[in-house]
C-alpha cells in the first residue's frame, strides 16, 4: 500500500474536525474554557511569585511558563480528540460511518491527531503570548518546538486510544480526572521533581509530560534534553501504535 493510499482520507477527517472547531471557537465561553485554568495559574503563580522566587538561578516566571505550555498542550490535545470521538460514538452516532469508510486506521488516527494538534497549538500560543506580555523571555532553540510537537502527538494519540476504548462518556471523564489532571500537577509544571521524595520522583519521570517539560525548559540539545526527547518519542510511538490498533479492532 502506498503512503498516499495509507493516508487517504486523513485530510477529510481533519477538515471535518476543524469545521466543528471553527463553529465552537466563536463562542467566548468555549474558547475560554480550555484556557482559564492555565491563565489562572499564570496570574496567581507567575505574576504573584514570578519575581520573588528563583529556581535554578532564574526567576519563577521563566520556570513556570514552559511547564504551563506543556500542561496546556497535553490537556487540549487529549481533551479535543477524546471528546470528539466520545461525542461521535455516544451522541451523534457518526463514528461508525468513519470506521466503515474506505479509510485506513492510520489515516483515521492521523486526521484526528492533526485536529488535536491544531487545537493545542492555538491554546499554547495564547499562553506563550500572555507569558511574553508578562515578561517571559525564552531562549529560542529548536528543542522547544520539537518537544512541543512530539508531546502534542503523544497526547492526541492517547485521546484517540481513550476515545475508542471507553465504554461510556463517564469513563472518558474518569481518564481526564485521574490521569490528565494529576500529570498537570505532578510532572514538574509548578516545581522541580527534585523537591519530591525519590520514591515518588522516579515513577513520575517515566510519564510523558515530565519528559516533555524537561525538554521544553532545556537551553538546547543537551544530554538531558536528548534523553528526554528520546523517551518522549518512544512513549509516543507506543501510544500511537496502540491507538491505530484500537481503531483497527474497533467494534460497536
């Protein structure tokens, strides 16, 4: 099978999701719902403590914003994809039509993941612009966009996997509450993992958001950044494989 036929239909799925997103984003409440939490953290911790607390020789604002960007990318990529599939399966009953269409499981995953990336990129851009307005001055290196891209693919693929595997809409919310939200708090977003006990810090380092946050804060392709990117890419590959497999094996 050629790469063209392997991805055939992915663009149609992506454009469909973007059309839905375009209709929703014009509503102010919808646009702010995914941003209010990270913006609140930025205002409370970044502006409230940003100039008074120092971590690793720099102000807290410089430490916090890359973590908030990583957290925002995670939550938006996951929630958009998992939520879209959830609604398609349980409310609109259109997911079965996608499965029955002459489109490969990889193309279905690719279209939905691309839509998750677009949503996450818009959200993270707004957080970054707010941080710049607050005084954040990042070091521009290729590590940052690369880590952000791989992270978004990872959590968008996780969204596909959860969206396909869940049996009810309530189960989908359980994944968000007990997996995504804790990662946002305990994967180095607000404080270094070195501050935690070793027995807790080491398991947390195995999580994808932790590796993404390490790479996002890196000043360049250091050994630590390369190791984090490699681990993140490995996790992403595994999650993507499981997502494609779940779509291929899907049955109502």
